[in-house]
């Protein structure tokens, strides 16, 4: 799911903010600004998800990631939207002390809509889903803009954890489903919003393999939960057929 809108100017703004507290590798900085023209995709199937790892051909280096929490909680401080699956709605209704799901949705959720891009930047899916408000008075025009999430505590923890929305377990991966040979296939890549200091370069994929193995399960489960949500009319996805390369 999109973390927030990623126009070049918003990514630049996010990176400038991030650089005040973190040292960002200049190659990764340029990559996120779209200034590298030598990036190719290394595809890697891990369990039931195909990961697309950006690779810098000049240096022959992979762009990898590890989470720096608890030293960092920037993704919660600059949260773009929190789409809810049916599973999320069930557990967060209870977690927030509501008896009726309808009351939870009326008070705590709103509808958001956005596009998902594939690894080449083509629009792959168009979404419309109920989303958890990141602040109590969240308005429609704030959808996709970075807001500090109301569930983030002073010490960088999440008040909803471990019942936080499924999408919170995915960042900084973006994932999507392509219909290939009439079957849904889950893909994932990094979303470069400029908010995450956890990216690094390496000449080997070894270090990230345990991360991909863990996230493969989470990403697959999440995408199936989104499909169930749409099937039950709690959301809408328009699949856009893949553009031939
Ligand atoms: S911004 Fe990146 S490093 Fe920081 S907590 Fe989020 S995922 Fe982890
Ligand atoms: S719900 Fe929790 S994990 Fe998700 S953005 Fe808010 S504070 Fe972060």
C-alpha cells in the first residue's frame, strides 16, 4: 500500500527532513530522487512473493533495507494513510473499545482512494478502501499527505500493537497483485517515499534474505486479506493489466 503520495517534490522534502537526523548514503539519496539512470530490477521469488530489488549497475550494488526501530519511528511520524482490511476492522473495533463495528467505522474511519504502481512505475491497481483516521479530525484532502499517527506514543511505540493495521507491518515494502496466466501473483518492492533511513547498499543479497523470508509471509497474507475485503464489498480494486515491456 502506498505510504503517501510520492511526487518528486514531496520525496525531496521528506529526504531533506530525514537528513537532519540521519546520514543518508548519497547514492540512495539520488536513487530516491530518480536521479539514477542505471537502476535495474533483480527479481527474486521468496516463498509465494516475487520481490523486485533495485540494483545499481554502475557499482553493481543491491539496495537493501533493515528497520532501525526503536531508534527510528519516522514512518509512524509521517504516515500517509492506513487502509483497513476486514480483519483489521474486526480486531481494531475491539481494541479501541467499540462494541459495534458500525460505530467504530463512523467515528474512526474514512474512505481513501489511491493508485498503486508496479516496479516500473506503471499504475497497476486503483484502490478505494476504508482507512483508519491518523488523527481524529482527519479530512479528505489530507489523504496521502504525511501526518503523525495518533497511536504513536512518546517513546516511539504503537498503542494498537500488535493489533495495528496490516499495512503497518509492510512498510517500506509496496506490494501488488498481477493476474498472470489467470492466477493472482503477489509482487513486492520498496517504496521510496524519502522517509525511511533503513536503506543501505550491498554487493550481496545474503543479509536481506531473512527479512524477505519474514516479509514474504506478511505480504502474502496481507494481499489475500485485501482480496477478501474487496470480495466482501468493504473496498474496491480495479486491476490494471500489465503494460508489455
Ligand atoms: S522509517 Fe524505516 S527504519 Fe524507521 S521505523 Fe519505519 S521502517 Fe523502520
Ligand atoms: S497505527 Fe501504529 S504502527 Fe501504524 S502508523 Fe500508527 S503508530 Fe505506526
